[in-house]
C-alpha cells in the first residue's frame, strides 16, 4: 500500500516503454554514427587540403612536446596525418571502433571523444621527446578500443559486455602498440589513448538508482 496522498496509478500500454526505449537507442546510435562519419570527413578534407594547398604545412600544428605553443596540437593532432597512407591506416579501425563506441548514443560518444583526446594529447605532450611533433588519430582508435571494452565492465549491461568481448577478440593485437617497439610510432599516444578510453568508460558509466524502502 502506498501512503503518499494523492497517489493514483496510471495504466501503461503493454510493451510501450520497450518500443520507446528501442527507438531512443536507435536514434542515439544513428546520431553517434553520424558524428563518427563527420570526424572522418574532416580528417580526409584536411589531408586533401594539406596535400593540395598547404604542401604538408598543416602537420606542424600537431602536438609539440614540452612546448606551450604546441599544446594547440592536443585538439588538432587527431585530425592531421602524415600522408594518405597514414590516414587510411587509421580510417577503418576508427570507423569500426568509433561506431561501436557511438552505439550507446551521441552524447556519451562526444563526451568519451573529448576525454580520450585530452588524456591522449596531454600524455603525448608530457612524455614524448622534446620538440617532437605527433599527429594522427591513433590515440582515438586506442581510446575507443579501451572505452568499448571497459564500458561493459563498468555498466554491467549484457549488450555492452558482449560488444566489449567481441572488440577485445577482434582487436586485441592493438595492445602491442602501447609498447615502445616501433620507431617513428607514438606509443605514448596509443598508451594514453587507451587510458583515456578506460577513464571515459568509468566517468560516463550509467549510475544505477539506489533502492529505497518507505517505512
């Protein structure tokens, strides 16, 4: 029995909330996918402009380690690449992992992208050799990997757990990229991108409502 005055139960159509929830998830997923495609479009447009108009000069706007002016690269570096080969190598995993990261909605995806970009970029700025310029979206790739895998652990939702397992199985080889064993490759960006993804999954996890009993 409910002791609150004025309480009146409202009948609910069977299955209505389920359909509404599914429609909301679909709309959020489509919005997230649109953001992923927008990110890739910006990267390709900038690389074409850099090749045709600026002759590679845009690459100097990457992250310049230990240089305060180079901090602007924390935001710009993920959109810049050292040629079309570099961009193509990042595009497919960014598309796949980005869509998997975005499937829970555009709001959480944008939040995760911001966290990953800042953690990865600042980590590179602090730990790379002095005056070393770092560009490329691989920090986002590793970040989305970490985000999707860790999201299942923190949210404890069956769908997210299953998706995290699939991503871990398909892309586990990415973890070798966090080791300093490839000259010319920013393992720092990979490592801190991965850390940023796990941190984003924790910060953006869905809080479970606390159950309450009325006396």
